[in-house]
C-alpha cells in the first residue's frame, strides 16, 4: 500500500473533543502529527468525510486547551482521522512545541518542520 502521510505520527493519548454541528463528541486522541491526528471514541460517532469540525485537545500541563480547525478524512464508527485546516500562528507554535516535547525521532521532526514551514509560507 502506498503511504500518503508526509509527517510521522506520534503516539499521544489524551482527552479530546470533536465539535460538529453543535454536538461535542468526547474522545481520546490516539496519535498526532504536524498536519493531523487520529481520535477514538467509546460511543459511535457519525461525522461524514470532508466535514469541518473543531478539535479541542486537553493538555495536562497547560491551562488552555489546544483548539484546531480540522477536516474529517477517515471515519468509522469509533475512530476518526482528521487533518488540520484552520490554525493561527499561535496555535501552530503550540502544536510545534507539543510535538517537539513528545517525539522520539527529533531529527525526523526537524526535517518535517522545515517542510511544514515552507508550505505555510506559500
């Protein structure tokens, strides 16, 4: 199978919420990368592919949760894969610092950050 991912995933299991059409689905972030994440849910969630949502990630060591605009790119009954779509500079910086703290592959992340920064400038 051809791998479409350009950024490696980092295992990060933390409480999260996915908001869609005025409904908040409580879930758990399973992994995260520079441009997306995978969320699991104990109850079934039905959010169509291509839908825009807001992901809230509750970080244990921070008072303010991380909020990201996202698009659903994969969905089954208890798992949703998302890509980040709407982030401001402050949110991107917080995401970057989080990934730098979590990664077990700092050299790989450093290379990905250079690519990500170039793409954000375009």
